[in-house]
C-alpha cells in the first residue's frame, strides 16, 4: 500500500515559519503525474484542503493561506513540501498530505503544527 510520512511540524510563535515535508512511497512515474495536496484538521473541525500542486507545478491555495504558504514538490525525491510563513494561531492543526482528490481511506499520521505564544 502506498504510504506517506509527514514531518516538520512543531511549536512556533505567531509570525514564525515552518517547512513541512511529505515523503511518499509512490512509484516515481505515478508520483510525478499525481496532483498532491496538503490538508489540515483543527480540533473540532473537518479536514480541509490547504494547498495542492499538479504534476506540472500548477498550484492552488485556500484563501486563508494565500500569500503566506507555498507548496512545492521534488519528483526525484517523491516529496512534497509546504513552506508556511507568517503563521497565525488559526493555522494550528494536524497537517496531512495525500493525493488530490483523495482516493481511498488511507491517511498518514500527520504532523502537528501549533502556533502560540
């Protein structure tokens, strides 16, 4: 089964930055043509798509993170990144990566991001 491993989360003060990584076990040929997304789930809320990137590096962001977050990918490493700048307390959540749209029920363990003083 294809797996992903998210990392890079942590505790950061408002205005700070974090870079998340998502390493996948996808077949390289399939990975480079797969649209990948970063999702997040805050306590008591539904999981939401934050950003996505196509195999051709076209990107799309939810309005709340536009201008602050940047999604990128390294197909040779089968890894997707999320650079998060100017973090706000409302960005606090568990962040996950997956394909877009999500197929199946698999999710990785996620990585916790906490923005707080």
